C-alpha cells in the first residue's frame, strides 16, 4: 500500500521590495524632546530619593576599571565587585574614625576661641576706620559709622561660626545615614556586578541608523568623564593631605579642618584654594603676633598651588580633560541651584555630555555647505 503523499503548505509570496518607511526629522526631534522632558520631570519628582542611587552609579562607574582588571585576571565579576565595595567602605570607615575626633576637637577650639576672634576682628575694624578717619577727616568717617562697622564685624563672625558648627555637628543627619551608608553600597554592588551587561543592554537599544555615531560620542564622553573624575579625586585627596599637614605643622589651630576643606573644595576650580587661603590667613592674623608665622601660612598655599599646577594637574589630568574651568564652575553652580546636592553630582557628567555634543555639531557645521558656501559674487557695473 502506497504511503499518502504529503503536500507541503504553500508559503506566502514575499512582499515586493521597496523603500522602507523611515522616521522623519520632526519625529526624531520629537522623540528626543520627549526623552529630555521625561528625564527633567523625573529629576523634579524624585530628586529627594535619587541621591543614593546617583552616588551608587558614580561609585560603580569609578570602580569599573579595577573590577574589569580583576575579572580578566580570573576572579568572578561578583567577587570582584564585592571585594572593591567592601574595600571602599573599609577605607571610608577608617578615615571617618581617624578624622571625626580630630574635627570635633578643632570645632571645640573654634567655639572656645570665638570671643577672641570676635574681639580681634572688632579691634582690626576699629583701627582701619580710625586710620581712614585720620586720613580723610571726620566728614567722611564719623564715630557712629566706626562703632557700627566694628559691632557688625563681630556679629557676622559669631553667626558664621555658629552656622558652621551646626552644619558640621548635624552632618550625619544631612547626608542621611540610612540611605547613603546602607542603600548606596548595596546598589553600587549590583550596578558594579552587572555593569558590562547594562552597557551592552543600552547599546542594544541604540537606533541602528546612528549606532556608530552614538558609540563614538559615548566613548568620547567616557574618556573625558573618567579622566576628570578619577584625576580630580586624586587631586582633591593629595591637596587635602598637603594643606592639612602643612597648616598643622605651621601651628594654625584650625589647620586640619581648614586644610581638609580646602582640598575637598578643589574639585571646583580655584574655589578651594581661594577659600582656604583667605580663611587661613585671617585665622593666622588673629592667632599669631609675628608676621613670620603668617608668611609661613601664605607659603603653604603658594607651595600647594605650585604643586597643583606643575605636578598634580599635569600628572593626573593634563590634556585628557577637555572641560574648561569656567564651564565646570557654571555647571556645578547651575546643578546645585536646580537640584541641590544631587545637581552637583550630576553637573560634571552633564557638562561632559553637552561639551562632546557641542563639539560634534560644531565639526558638522564646519564641514557643511552652510559654512563652506562662498559668498555671492558681486556683479560688476556695466
């Protein structure tokens, strides 16, 4: 008996080849605008809870190169991520345990010597006003103005010192221990463990038409941002140690806290050095009776600036960072004004992205007909 003949199903005929419908320029701009608007609204709505997650993302980005090196050496990615997060937490805890008692002791010195500082500033203001009165005459500077300036100088210093002591005393409450010290390491571990997979997933979401261009711009942002973050972190650490050691050896009572603050603020160009120098010189003028000690304090900051300009910055940053100092200052202040401390964390990455995109579009403009088209010829008169 013959087997039944099986007739294969008839496949549908392929559709005739033709041009695929593509997205228009307006549709692409609308999608981009919608993404930017969604990101802005999300920041506005969830800014209060995003701080530990942004800090964790920054930590994972910072630790990704050593984690990748450990993985290439044969260690599992999870073990490498756990090792780096635990090591970072141990270093942070050790620094806090070492510095917190010293900082509290220096705050106590500040509070105990606050009346002396107030009296010294009042006396200095009185001497300056008296000198102006002798040079310019009583018509320009009268007795009431002198008393007012002297009194207000002491009042301003008292308010400033009280505010500083309150901020430092409640620092752990400001940074929210439960979120920053507990949630951030956990989120950072998972992000660091899955960082290659996350990057591959985001790369798979890129539009295929512009994938090569977007990858090139992403690599440029990564190059600039990684160089700035890691180089600036090393600069801040080195300068903080140098200023704190130098001012303490110079005999300045509050040298440790002023030096550490000056180094920590060095991520804002010129702000850390200027703030630390003005504060240290003012404290030295009040504390020391000889100009030699004051000149030593000035020499510490001159040496620090020389070290930063000729050793630290060329070694750790150099020409790899294409972020102008003015652009960084504006980005930090704008981010802080818009989103507070969260905006400060996001300011430099946003500045790096905007800078790379602006340079990309500038290069396209310089090679476009809009720029290269010659001016029209002027017809000569008959």
